[in-house]
């Protein structure tokens, strides 16, 4: 999915993409690289862009703009970035966006509205000092995109290191004697637009050119998010380029896209593109939020999207092979632009430090409903929850991962469909993403935790969809009431990820089936009342076709549960032995042989749950705890940067989930296979890397075990996330074959 999350934005994206293909094909851009490097380039391209109004999407209506927000402007920037649109578009819209944030900048906005090109110049080397009603600026800026050739320049200079002066500069103006202002052209890494530095010597800034009122957080958000939008476009175009190539390129007598190593690398490129898109989209929506939220979103986008575009380019070039490393192929032009974008925003390490510091002050707000959303639903749910609060909290907690049992509160919630409100009536309310968010908000207002179903949350949707009336009546309500806890008997010692290769067998007998076999890595089996079990009922059929989906009571004769001690030292997994276990026909879901089709529903719900669950291992909360304790090796700054990197991973997981919910509300779906698998893969990778990063700053303390030091223990528990719902590698197989349609 692109940055567009509603039909209007989709239409804009398609229009801009078509415009870019027609006006600026890369073959034409290549012909004028020398011109673009000096800030020149064909004027007809820029004129056509302005004629389409793309330069003024975000400008106020009084300046002939469309008054769209940052969340819409990024859609256009993404598409132009995907096309590697040359020239000053990004620096110009960034400069004009900053002008709109100023209290009063009519002359500057008029110039941008008329099609003047622009650039933004910053850097610690620029210093401003007051002189009467004017300012005097000296120093040399950091390299700035689009500066050579820019007709209006928005400049930020430091004032005593604690504040900033924003003003605008016209390179065509005559500079008074005794001062100087000149642009130096630099040799740009990005060959499709100019790069330069602006040097001032005692340059006097008149009051009319001062840009008062620019919120530093808003300025940072605009600059970072627009660069991230280009990076998002780059990630998507390089993914498409790679997929197109590996489908047709043959080696060893077959398409290289059929090799698993190539498929996995390409699938990871899709995951990277989705994560980049989510982080950028999240930054785009932060424009209307508080200063703290703007700073969090900007730093997260900088740390997530900009480095990702560089990695995407490197992977694209490596999969293209020698051809990708040649001047004739366009891949290196995207790589160059990705490097330049990340550089001018400040670099990855600086972004990690900035995000870490911001995370010590605030947490990102991922709500997407307001207090006035769905007032009738709020009132109805609120009335029920007020009754629930008055009831005793008498549910029985479990000893391990299993959900709590029963309780009067659960009974009241189930009666009104609030245990699982997304389930269809009569079990739930059929609540969509917005309604679920409203309900969650009402729970939070009262300090109530929403009920957990554990593995039952994967099983019940399967029974609702595939079970018969008797099975639904027997199991669904009792599970919602907390009377039944489920486990899943799928994996086997010889058939873990290769689920269809299982050997547990069921033979038909009068009135039912007799099952014999062994299952393993079964969470909650020691506490479960019932299990869903896959067993082979037809040894002569193809392995996917010969499976049947059974419901088995865990206290049945022949069922033996043996706990398995994990690397953490805790018993939470189990192996289950099935020795001639009789299962009546009434406990077969659907028909014999339908097992694989039904299991896919269960696994899909498992992947969704694993991909949208709260971020656990290496979480920002754990890093903050470490910072508060001071019990770490290295400097505090080292840990702050780890906090920034881990928070970026955590925020991107949440952004993926929220963006999918918003797009779904607007009628734009990402597809169950694509969305669930992408979220599952990234959820696992993000926690893997975050847990490892947290341990890396412990020093000798990492050798101390739980409970004195929980951080290494947190790392040791990581495999539960890496394996649950299917390993990363299995999900990459699914993405490569079912989403990218790569050859087998």
C-alpha cells in the first residue's frame, strides 16, 4: 500500500504518478543530469508541474493553494519520489510549507504560489545576532538540497544556541557593502538536483524578511516527513524494480526469483517498504497534534524511513547483480538520492539520540478516534462498563500464559458482546476498527483491562466461520465467559513449520475417530480444557488434502501433557501425547479432509494477533527502566540512543496496525495474507533486534540472571515471538509466493 489511505488520496496518487511518467521519464532526466546539478534543468518540466498545481497543494486558498495538510502532501511527494522526479520540487514544497507556518509571510507565499523555486538552509554554522530592529547573520550553512538555482531560500540561524531565527533570502537581491551572501555549488551525490551551501558575512536581515511564529517542532516535522515521503516512494519503486527483474532473469535454468534466498530477500524488501510507509504516514498525521507528538513522530520517521531507503537500494542492486552496479541502470540513481535524503536530515545516530530524548518526555499517541466519535455507542458501552466496575473483580488468574477464568465482570461483558466486540452478533457487536477503538477508549477511561481470550481468540473465529450450530453453541459462549481455555495441537517434532507434513493419525471407528500421535510446543496445554488438533485422516491423499480439524477435551483418556522447560527456565510450553484418543464425529469441524482449509483460518488469526500484539521484548519501557536504574555499562547517551532505536521499532509496529485500521475504515484493505504476514514478520524482527540492543548496553551485568536483572531474561524469552504464528522464514515464503507472486 502507498501513503494514500482514502479514495481521494488514492486518486491523487494515481494522477501524480501518471504525470511523472509522462513529463519526466528517467530517460529524459538522464539527458539533463548536468543541468540539474547546477539548479537549471528543463524549465518546461517545472512549469508543467506548477500548471498542475502540485507545488501549491498545501498553500492557503488565498495563494491559489488547495490547503491540504501534510498527510495529503506526502502522497504527492511519495509518487514523485518513486519516479525520481528531478529538480527542486522537494526543497521547494518544504520551504513553502515552512512559510505557511510563519505568522505573516505574504511576499514569500505569493512568490511560491507564482511558481518560484525554493530551498531550506539550516546548520549550526549560521549565527544570528540582534542589531536594532534587524538581525545580522554570519557563517556557513550545512549542504542544502536545491539551493543552487533556488529563487527563494528559507533560512534558520542559531541565536545563542538556545533559539532560532527564521528568515527568507532572495539570492537575486543586492547585498549591501560591508556584508556578503553567496551560494557555493557542491558536487551532489544525488545527480537529479542541485546541492550547495549558503555563506553569510555580516548579512543584515530586514524585519520584513523575518519569519516569526514558526514552531520548531512543526518545522522539524515538515522537513523530516517530506524527506521520508520521498524515501517511501524510493522503497516502493526499488521493490517493483527488483520483483520485475527476478521474475525474468534466468540462472541455472530457472528464474532467479524461484530461489528461496532471493525470495526471502525480496520479501524483506516488501516488509521494509510497508514499515517505511507506516512510519511516514504516522508522521504525516502528527501535523495537527501537540508539540511532543510532532517531535516523536518526526524523529521516528527519520530513524525508520530514511535509513530504510538506503538499505532498500543496496538490496535492489545486490539482487540485480552486476547490471545494477552499472551506470546504465537506474538503481544507483535511487541509491544516491536515498543517501542524500538521509544525510541532509541529520543522520541516523542523531535521529536515534533525538527520539530517545523525546521518549523520556512523552509517549506516542496512537488513538484515531475522539471523545465525540460514535456518541451512541460510547453511551451504551459506558453504561455497561459502569455496571461492570461496580461488580467484584473475582476472576481466577492463571499461573502462566493462559487467560483468567470466569468472574462476574466477564459474565456481564459477555452478555453485551464486549468480551470480543469485533465478533459478529450474537457473540460480539460486529465492531469495525473505529468502533473497537471507541470501546477500548471507554475501557481505558475506567481503568478496566479488556478481556483476554488467549489461544481462544484464534479458535473462536474458526468455529464461528466453519463450525456447526451445535459446536458454536457448545464452545463459543463458554469461552467468552472464561469457562473454557484452549490450546492448539498443530506442531509436531517432525512437522513444525511444515505443518502439512504432520504424522499424527486418526482412524475411523464407529461413531468417531481414534487419534494417535505426538504434538509439541503447545502453549497453555497444561491449563487448557480443550484443544484444536490437526490429524491425518487419509494417508493416500496429498498431504494438504488428507487432514482433519478435531476438537479434543484435554482430560480425555489417552491425552498426556508433559511440560517443557524453556531457555528462560520457565515451563510454559508443553508436549502432548495422544494415545488412542477417541473423538466423536460431533467434534470434527466441517468435514474430514477440510482440516488444512480450516487451519488456515486459525493460523491467520494467530498471525494477526502476533503481529498486532503489544510490543514486548526490548520495549522502550524496559530501556527507560534501565536508564532510571543507572545499572548499565557505557554512557547514558549510549542507552538513550538504544532507547531511540528501540522506540522507533516499537512505534513502527503500532503505526502498521493503526494505518491498516484507518485504511480499512476508509474501504482500502491491505489483504489478509499481505497485512498479517508483514505485521508478523516485522513484529518478530523488531523485537529480536530491540532485545539484542538492550542487552548490548548491559556490559558485565548481562551475565546476571533474573530476577536481579530482567533484561537478559527478556532476551532469552524471545523465541516465543520468533516462532509463534510461524517463523520469520515461513512468513517470508508466504509473502514471496502469495503476495509478490514469485515463481516456484
